[in-house]
C-alpha cells in the first residue's frame, strides 16, 4: 500500500522522496519511533474498519502505555540500569562513537 503522502512526494521528484524516506527512517530508529511503529501495527491489526480518529486515539494510548511500562521497568531495576546507561554513553563519547561535549 502506498500512502497518499508518498504519492505526493513522488510528484516533487525522486530527490525529495529520498529525503523524506531518510527522515522517516531516522525517526523510526528512535525510541519514540519504535513505540509509534509498534502502536500503528497494533492498531491496524486490532481496529480493522475503525475510523481514523479512533485509530489515532488507540495508537496514542498504546504509545503512552508502552512508554509508561518501560519507565516502570527502568525504575524497578533502580540505579543499576541508570548507571549502565550513563557509563555506556560516557564510553561512546570518549571513544568517539558519538560526539559530545567532554572537554576534560
């Protein structure tokens, strides 16, 4: 199924379409993007025949529930997960995997 948005961007040229697809790929690779894709897939499978507004509401609810569960999981594991996240981020910056603002 091709969306009407993609069809519109196709009319603007392949370079514009490629940039839009790249932007979408970048978004879905984020944590929020992953939650959103999961919500869309869930809603499309469970709410066949429902209105767009009902699907939107259900998708937003699912994103919030999933994000809330992830936060509960994080809090249940306490400082260990937070320490792990910070240490990994620090090592990623120090080794140049990502750029950061460490000036020491």
